[in-house]
């Protein structure tokens, strides 16, 4: 049987030999459980012309050293890749679309690049009493140790020659830590640094475009290409810029925003879809409707549908029924005595000069109006003025001992 590395027998030594032979462009021929190593380079004279029993590799340190010398003779820093790593963007496309859906629209890849991120493997050979063993120490491009978990996720334990040569200038320098941090627990006269290998792993960076008619929004993503292609990592949800809600299904609201389903609600009045931030609940009816359908009560500041407002019998202002008691709004029930010098009384008497005759004022205000009651000798006058313009909105009077007001009966003489 003719095969590329790795050979049928596995284990750190067999894996290393198989990988090194493949890196040199050679092959392993396995016959009856024994290997014959064939180097393909014309200029390589393979010194091991006898078949090797894979079980005997631990007694062949000179084979491991020869392979390492051949590799570093070609390049001081051999460069490898995880076996089966993604090499083309087209291998990713279907995987990056898969989590997303656009109602009545589509998803497309608006750009994606695959770049190399480098790891470094330092291999140490230990020979002890004729038995040899290998150990690898891994560092990332910044010299930080690589966890077993990451090594496993990225397939760093199963290396292969790169499908296309990676030029030396594209490989960053070996971080100092990686060069100096072999497995020193095995340091000793029979421990030798065999070689350092650069490993290029594909990192994807791209942008998805979610399209609905002439409208589109974008989502950037990045990650290890291998993990995206085998769906072992979740691509990010789209985040609605208006609401902060996240999701994978995009819809278009009636008001034209293309966003995630989670950011959309329905107006109970119109049945149209809106961003949830554009919806609010009427404090009286409990209906969730578009905000522009609601008004704010000038006293409680709560939102309510206009037709739910109730007119105060005293000031005539239309307010939330929740601030009405005994047919009067909270402002009218809580008029407070103020001196003539109160700036609001000064304003009122400037706007309504006839009111200067009145003494002993009480006043309250809402977001919209000033409500003032001034007392004369025999009568009381109620004045309701627009806070902004001081326009007189209501004038009423009553006899000193009367409870009910007579509206629009004229100002004090
Ligand atoms: Zn009132």
C-alpha cells in the first residue's frame, strides 16, 4: 500500500516521522507492517534503505535527527499547516449563511479574507538508555503558551505540508519565548532541540450583508476558518442598532427598519410592525401601541391614548383619569397659597391686568398650564393660562361660598 503520511502506526514518533517525510515530499510505503521510506527529492540520498519496523522507531534517534536536518536544510523554519484546514473562502460560504435568515430577503457574503495566524512548535528529542522520545512545546505568535484545548480545536496535533508554499517573508519571527522554552524538565546531556516548526492556521474575517429590497445591513464576523466550516463555533447574532436586541432572523418593520425579529413588536391599534422602542403601553387601556399614537398626561407624565383622557371639571384640561378624583385633577385639588410677589402671579397679572384686583392667590401648575385662583371681596376667579404663551385658556368665577364654578362669565371688573 502506498500512502502519504501519517503511517498506519500512530504515536508521537510515528506521527513525527510521517509528517517529516510528507514535508520532504516523500512517502511511506508500508508492507507487511514494515515501512520503507521513500524520499522524492532527487538530491536527497535517503540513508535508510532497509525497511523500518514502526515499533522500533524509539530505537532510531538517528532517523529523527536526519529528518530534522533535512527539513532545516531546506528552510531554517519549516512551515506546516493543520491537516484539512480550510484553504478557500468558498469552503466557508454556506456555513456563514446558515445561521441567518432574512424574511422576504436574502443573505450574501459582502467580503471575506482568509489570513494565516502562526503558531510555533518546538520539538525536543530525548535519548535515554538507547530509547528516544519526543516532546513538543507550543507557543502562539506572541510567545504565549497554547492550551491543549486550543491545540485540539485547531488540529495542531495533525500537521501536513501547506497546499501552497508559504514564503519565508510571510512567516513572522519566532517569539523569544518559543525559542527558549523547550521542555526543560528533560534537560540533560541526552536532550537536544530537534527543530522549530511554524504552523499557519487560517483565520477568517468577513462581512455579511442582509438584503431586503433596496435596503441592506451588514454584520462583521471573524474566527478560525476550521471552526466556522465545521460549525463548532457560533457566528455572532446581528445586533439591532436601535434597540440593542440580537438575533439571527431579520425582518423589515412597517416603518422601514431592517432589524432582528426580537426588536420588533406590533401596534395594537394599526397592526403594523414597529421597533419595540417605538412602542409603548397606554397606562389606561393597557394597549401596546406606536408611541406617536400616545400623549403624555401633563400631570402624571404617563402615556395614554388621547381618547382615554378625561376633562377636569375645574380647569377643563384633558388629563389621565388616574389623576382625577371627585371630577377634579390632581393639580386643581392641590392648589397652594402663594404671595402676590410669586413670579407666577406677577406673570399672570401682567397677562390678565384685571386680575390685579384679586388678593390671596393659590396656584398649581402642570406641564401645560398654570392654574390660579384669586380671591376678591365677594368672588373668586379661576384662571387657567398656557404656560408658554400665557394665553388665557379658561376663566371662571364663583361666589365666595359657592362650590361650583361658572365658566366664561367674564373677568373681574
Ligand atoms: Zn384641573
